[in-house]
């Protein structure tokens, strides 16, 4: 990853799309994810919508736990697509 330049807007959009895709694969609503993660629905919606471009590590950790995905693998996936 070092030395590569990424279009952050594209990375944020890929993150939003991937989180939404994972949630839907798990047959969960934004409300269910919010309840299970302890974060407001507006936070979940903002991440999936691309409005929240800086979700904190704790938020992403909680989402990874609720949606059962690896943050490492998600980062690899996002940064391998250019």
C-alpha cells in the first residue's frame, strides 16, 4: 500500500457499497444492525450512504462484529480495487 495513491472518494464509496452488501447478505436491516451494534440508525445509514466518510474505529469494529466480517480483509478488498 505504501507509495500508492488512492482516490479517497472512491474508497469511501466502495466502503459504503460493501457494508451495505454485507448487511443485505446477512438479511439484516439498518435498524437491526444499529440495535446490535449500539450505534444510531443515522450512523449506519450515513456509512452506507457515503455521508459518514470518517466512521471511527470503534464503529467499524462494532459493525465487523455484528456483520461478521474481518476489518483486515475489508481493507485489503478496498485497497486492492483501484
